[in-house]
C-alpha cells in the first residue's frame, strides 16, 4: 500500500467477497490484501468463470483455513443438456444423486485426479427451459459440480455440461453477507477519511467462522493459559454449546463470546463436567494473543506466573 495511509483494520478477521467471473480466486484474494494492507488467504477455490462467495481471511484468522475449507458448500448451477428430456426425468435423476457419489476431478483441476467420495445433501431443480436446467445443490467441500453435471447427463442418456455456476454459501457465510471488491475499496477509502463504519460492517470476527462448531466456554482465568498452549482442564470450563465426541474439533470461547482458538476434545460432551478436574480439550490452533486476558495460572511454587 505504497503512498497510501494505513487504514485501521483489526489484527485478524474475515471478509466475505462476492467473487466476479473472470479473475482467479488467488487474484481476487490478492486484491483484497492490497485494499486492506494485510496478508491474506482464502478458503475454497472458485474457477475463474465461477462467481459467488469467497471467504478471505487475514491476520490470525488465516489459521482457521482448515475449518473453513471443510465447510459444506451450496451452489446454483445452470446445466445444458445435449438432448431433449422431460422435467420429470430431470427431477428423478436429481433425486438419485442425493447421497454419496464417486467423483474424479476434471482434467482442468489443479489437484490429482484420484477417485473420491463426496456427499450431496440436496439437489433442488429450480427451473427448466428447453435443454437448460437451473438447480441448487448443497454438498460436501470438494464436490465438483462440473463432474456432477456430466454424470447427470450420462444418467439421463443425453450427456450434459455445466454452463454457469455460482456459489451462494460456504459454511455459515452466504451471499447476503458478501461484498464486491468495489464496495470493499470504497469502504477502505472512507476509513482513510475517518468514517470507519462501512468497513467495520464488512469485517467479521474470526468467531463467525466457527458458528457451526460445538463450543466449550472457559473462565477468564483460564484464557491466558490456553493462549500459551496449556491443555484445558474441566476446572477452567463454565459450560458448553452443542454435542461432540472424543477426538472432534471444538471451538474454545470466552464468556464474552470471543474465540480463543480450536482444540481437540479429549472427552465427549456427555463426559465433560464443568468445574471438575481432568483434562478435557487440547488446543490445536490458538488465535487470541497471550496477554489479552490477565494470567490466572500459577507456577509449581504456587505464585502467579510473570
């Protein structure tokens, strides 16, 4: 951001961008970094000709990439059939593809073309006009809609290809929360002039990324210990939200709803007893900076650690 005044941006956060058709996800992410003056990363690549929700992270929120990449996705697709079929046949085939499907990434893909299994939660045919079929699909991360269209065409006996695609949701983030690059640039310009409100409304806290994860709420006195990598004990827990099994990923939250980090559950939610001894969560990703909360932990000598 040479020659430009630095804008007051939080140390970490998330911006949901409405990616246009044309540029790559990498290029759009780089533009966001230039606008904000921060190092950034994105979760979930979209092909250049695909538009829609692109989650861009900066600061400590980049560490949430594995969680964001694993989120379910939702798309609206326009498929072109290569022959004439009835709406009833399309509806029937769409229903057949709900569930576990086998896919091999397209030749254009940047990943190895290994056979993979993905789950499709829902396919809804929205409209059909001639050989054009508009449908909405909710699916696992890593599902190739281009491949889905080809396979649906084979099943219909007429072949088909994906003509247009838009991602409308990635995990908890949908297109209603997305902003264009122009809107983000205008908000950054306003921030440099002293109006921070538009930019503040566009930048989401890292906690927004874990809305779907089960949560463990901890005492203020335990926060700094977790920030230093200490394994969380039940005595530092005040409550939990949602159920989880042993070994699953949980979000570690403060009583104020701030995200401290992510951890691996050492016990199931049913076995976790807030306030009781015993190790319950091992931190795997810490986002909150040490020193944000006062130290409440002690050394072996029994004195507060300095």
